[in-house]
C-alpha cells in the first residue's frame, strides 16, 4: 500500500499503518479487540475493524479513543509533531482548570 498523505479522519487504520505511529496504533487496536470463538471470527473482526475510518472508531469507542488522541495520531502520521505539543499543552490547561475549579469553590 502506498502512503497517501495527508491522512485525515476518514483514513482507515490500514492506511495509517503505512506509518510508524499508525503501526503502533494498529497494534493497540488489535490487542483490544474482544475475544471471539474461532480464529476465523478473530480475523474477520480484525479485518473489519482495521478497515474502518478513524472517525468511526472514535465514535464507536465510547470515549476510549478521543478526538485529541485521533488528531494527534494524524499529526504524527502526517509528519507534523509540533501540532501534537500544542494540543497537549492546551489539554493540560483545560484539565488543570477542571481540577482547580472545585477547589476554589
């Protein structure tokens, strides 16, 4: 499979897996698949899941895969790591505000 940058929220896990961060993400997804009865079912579930667009995985994850994580993965896959740092700093500030709000009370 050829690498087609830029990757987007519509890119599949298999497309992202053409990059180093995408391969790590794919391995994480495969490890977290629920147990199934047979190896054939396992392969079918894996194939189906890895063929889903990233945005669908976020929507189906029930909060386990956030937009921040998904967008950071896209930034890394698109060779824009500087954007991840900014997102992390912004998320940290938001989390700090949530924690300190009840304390100030």
